[in-house]
């Protein structure tokens, strides 16, 4: 992008003008000069050439100036092949004016106007509605005043690069005034107040960016030798900011920002003081250090909020998105202090007061969080966190207390924590949390025990039919790493007078969008009468065994499994299937599952004896590969009859569309599908 000529170049043009404008034009028609080097407090010019043409007795002449190099190192500007051409006029005995176009190699032309008097110099550099005006007085030779009107932020790129080498200014305009001090034995100083509108910037890797930034900035920039000091007091009014994973959407109400920073030899920045004040929502104060590339080296920050509700959308959306918690609602207040080093989080001390958390889509909630959480990477510290109630989806749980201890980079649970759940209890033991550090992601480990959870209450909470049974089991160890939750051990459910054992249980994005669950289920001796009565399918008596392995649920919808279910005779247990159950099996199959009796004959009997029932389904890509007790070609037996009348149910379509099958099972449960027979 072409670089515009900035106020530093105006200074050297004024100096050059001083060399020639003092020569009375009547003494010569043509004047030319070549100067090897001109040094000012702001800039150094090399290979300077000046030409003045002024016809005798003419009211004006033409001034032409060229410089091979212009370097204003203190402000960061360097130009090549700079040329200015203007009509020169004399206004009174000691006043001159010249207004014309100035160009530099690689830059678009601007207009430079100079008004030179014996005791002062006024100049302006403009393009369209953008204008920089300069004033200097002989009484204060070390001071230059600049007035900015709708100046593009891009014009300050070189000066900004002195403070931040990787910062790339992109858009925005500046209005205001700056005072430039260039004392011979003191530091270069630029200070004043600027108004920014529509500011935009980013780094080459896009880790740091701003868009639509607006506000008022009081700036004090000083540079002497290798030392640079910057102080900024600002009122931000609009815009969006990005730093790594932290995204900030500035509110409509003003946010106060204050920063003091120092840099030595360009080796990054030390920020001994900063503050960020966003009303009751967030106050942050502290100190920090950054590398030349803008990476955080250390930070000590105090945080306070009396109103957490806007925090998620305003400050935490980037981090919540990574955790799959976009849209998390927060209410309450907190205070926190944290210390960060290059190795990661070193210490964290937070106190929450009456905090409520609610995830989007009601995935989970905590009510009345209170207490403190303290983390230490070295010396041990203790804390305690409690809550009044909560829920996972529609499954509510009771109050809980987590006594915590931290040291050596881990946050651990002291003892066990028992939480009332579904008229039973959920116990947590061995909990250990390790925050991200040394390039490693968040790690969480612990064990779970479930004791006497009522499955009927669970089914009711999930909107299903109520049925008896309990859920008990122990997971010796669970690990959460890289948004993946892996359970060691298994769970055993006592349900329908039988047992369901769950193993190889894993979850991806457990709290995020489209959570994925995988598991193996093994069924042993479930009472089919209790099962079919609960789901109003028609009655079947007997005992059900089988497996559902390689089960995969995405957003709680089955996408893959390998299932096989069958009955096994048990002494004293009758094996009967009702007319309605046969009709519903046929209805689900939509003529793919058929019985060996005509519909009019089935209507003569209430139930039938059977020898065996067996069915299998291997789900891949929304298609179920069906099987049964025995196969002959494309046919497979589902129900093998026994006694008189003898009934057999056979399937004739081994490839079944899974969404259609699920839809028909749901319709049968509602009584919306009539049986079909062949």
C-alpha cells in the first residue's frame, strides 16, 4: 500500500523553504542549490536540490525541491525521491506563501501549503477532506503543533510501528491535536488528544485484530535512545477486539482504558499499569509484559464484576465457543485475582457470590453457586465451592459442596462429594483438574459412583414412559482431555427385572454442540412383559438377552450400532406373544415383516406361544442390515412359533431405511399405524 507523506516530511520542507525564501526574488531570475545533507531535530535529508524561477518584476515565482532521502527515525518515517513543486508568492516584507503538490516514491500525491513569516511557520498537508496542519513559532523552536482533521489511520502506520512492529493499521480516521517536542538534549515527545472513528488493525497471523473501533485517546509518547515510553488514557465507545482466543465486543456504553508501557531496545513491552473499567460488568487492573510479537510473557490481574450477565457475550464468547458453551448465561457477581507466566497459569483466586449458570438449549444449569476456587502452581491452598441446585438437561440434581485443594499445578477434590440425583446419589471421587500449561490442553480426571438412581424418574424427566428399576455402578476413572470424556469401568442398570451393563463409554463435546456418545450395552434377562407394557407395544412374555455394541449417538440420535436381541427360555416363565404385538411388529415392517397367519385368522386368538424370538440390526449410513433367528435367501425369521395355532413372523427385506423404521416405531407407540399383512 502506498505510504503518504506525514508531518515529519512537512518539517524538512519548511526547513528547505527557509533556505530559499529569505533571498529577495528581484535579485535573480533563477536560483539553484544542491545540499548534501540537512539535519533537523525531526528529520535528516540527503542529496537535496532546490530550484527557484522568478521572472523579474513578476508577482510570483516557481519553487521546486527534491530530496533523494528523508529519514525521520524518531517517528519511524523514511521516504525516497521526495519532490515538491509550488507557486511562490510574497505577502508583505517578511511573509511568503507556497501551495503545491508533493510526491514521494511509492506514494499517492498530497497537497502541501506553507505560510512562512519571520517569527512563525504554518503548513498543511491534505488530500481530499483529510488534513494535517502544522504550526511552529520562533519563540518555541523545539515545539511543533499538529492539528488533524479526518486523517486516515494508515498515515500513522510508521509511528505506530515504532511501538508495535507487527501491528498493521487498516482503516479509520483521526481528529484532534498533537504537540511534538524535539529538545536538543531531551527525549522526543508526542502528546495530545485524538478521536478515532472506524479503526481497524490486525497482525499478519490475525491473532490480534480490531474492527470498527471508536473513542477518545489521550496519548503521551516519548523516545530517547533505546527507551520508548507510552501512556494512553482512552474512552472506548464502539468496536470489536480480538486477542488470541479472547474476543471482546465493546458495548454501547463507554469503557475506560488506561495503559502505561515501556520498551527497551525493542525487546517487547513492560506494562507496569493498566486498567479496564466497563461499568458494573467488569473492572480489570494489573500489570503485564509482552514479546515484540505481542505474545503474553506475564500478567497479574485483579478482576471484579457486580453484573455477570453481559460477560459471556461481551468478553468470553471466544473461550466459551472453544469449550462448546456458546450462549452460556451467567448471573451474579465475582472477584478474582490471577497470575500468568510463559509456562501458563500460576495462581488463581476467585470468589463467586450467588452465581447462576445456564447453558444454551438447557443442556445444564447451576443455581446459587457460592464460595471460592483457588489454584496454585506451587504452594498448596484450600478452597470450597457449593451450589443450591442444578440440572443436566431435564434431570435435576440437588445441592453439593466441593472441598478443594490446589498445589503443584493441579486442583483436586478433598475426599468424596455426594450429590442427590434421581432419588439416589451421584458420588465424585479422585477429581483432579489441570489447567492448560506448557502447550497442553485442559485435563480433568476423576471417578464416579451411582447408587440407586430411579430409572423411572429419569425416563419421566426425559419425556419417556415411566418404568421401574434402578441405575447403579461405579466408574473407577474418567478422563477429560481435548474435549473428549472417556470412562474406565462400567455401569450396571437393574431394570425390567434384568440387568443392562454399559461399557466402553466415551463422549466427545459433552457440553458442546452435537455431543457424541459411544458405548457397548449388554442385556441379561430383561422381563419382556414389563418392557412391552411400558412402551404399550402389546404384551410379550419371556426373558430378553442380547447386545448393542459399537453404539454411536450424535446429538442423542443413533447413527451406528451392531445389535442382536433374542429370548432364552427360563424355567417357570411362559413364552407368549399377543395378537396386538404381532400386528405391531407387522406394522413396523410395512409388509416387510409378515406373519404366516392371515389377518382374519389372527383376530380369532388373543395370544400365541412362541419358541424363540430373535432380531438383529447393523446400522451403517442410515441403513439397517436386518437379521433374525435363521436366514434363507433374503428372508429371516423373527418369531418362531410353538404349539397350536402356530405363528411365525418372517422378514423379507434385509435392508431397511433406519429413519423410516424409527418413524414407524414411534407411530406404533401412538397407535397411528394400522397393521399390514401379506
